[in-house]
C-alpha cells in the first residue's frame, strides 16, 4: 500500500484436491462420499445430469494439472487449463474457484470478483469471501467490501476464514486513514487467540505491528515485531522492520 502498511495475500484455500480425490473413487461409493464430505452443494449448476465417464476422466486429469500449476505459482498456466475445462463443461464450482483464485493472483481483480461472487451465490460457502473482499479492496469498492465483512461476521464461518476477512477489512480501514479503527479491530482479533504459534495469531499480530508502526506507536510495533522475531527469525520481513525501528 502507498501508506506503508502492507499485507500478505489472504491464505488461499481451494477444493480441487478434495474433488479430485472424490473423482478417483469407485462410482458405487461416490454418492456416499459426497454426502460425507459435504460436497453435495458444490456444483454451480444444480440438478444437472452427470457427465459421461470419458469426459469426466479428461476433466479430472486437466483439473489435477491446473491445481499443480497453481500450487507451483504458475497462475497463467492454471488459468489457461481451467478455462479449457470450463469450455468442456461450464460452471463446475471447483474449476471456477481455481480459475477465480488464479485471476486474483494475477491481479485481475474485476474478473476474479465476478467469478468468486458467482460461486458464493451458488454454494453459499464463505471460504473465498476474504478473497472477494480483497478484490473489492483492490478495486476501491469500500462499500461492497464492508457489506461482505458484515455478512462474514454474521455467518461465523471457520476461524481461519473470519481471521482472513478481519485482516483484509483492517487493511482497508488503514487504506482509508482509519488507523485507530483498524488497530482496534486487530487488537480484538489478537485477544481471541489462545496460542501464539498458530498461523492466525501470527498473521494478526504481524498486521497489528504494522498498524502501530504506521500510527507512530514505535514501542507498540517494536514489542510485537520482537515477539514474532523470537518465534521465527525468518518470518516475513520482521527482521528488517525491527531493525528499522532501532
């Protein structure tokens, strides 16, 4: 950000791996597995006929390639493959999800936002709402971002998801110069953490330290950076930031 407060990307989670695992199982157990894993609502189009076996197999192989490319930070390749899959059978939720995340990582926020909104509407999953929020933030759509944050809080999804949403929203408040509000929000999040070693604790404390630094509270920032440095000397840019405060 221009104001000196920077954010790591939201922790991105996608379900292609679960989908691929499911597709590799025998057809007679597939229905039971879908019920057990909660994936029965994961299609963007509901109540459509299953694809033919050959088409399904080809799509599964392509999705595996796309997921591998994504995990290796080859986002253009992942995007190209997911578009190819979508042309074969449009609106498969896991495919669109990976497509949307690839667009996000490539900085194509408007396109990513359209796709991820569509998935949320169809599946009612909040897993990618922090990414939706960050897209809105990048596009300067403060009102939309706030609406998503309020919806996320009301839904009370998994802890990791709500934390990512909080981080994005606090960063947006900082963008708008509302540092005291951003600090209060992150202090509330940090206070809820019971273990300092968790990723959610680390990410929230790291942002809180940056907000303190931006607000001119050098001692507050230094205290948190020092804690993080003691826990992991190589964490983010903590060593550099700590050195800059001494």
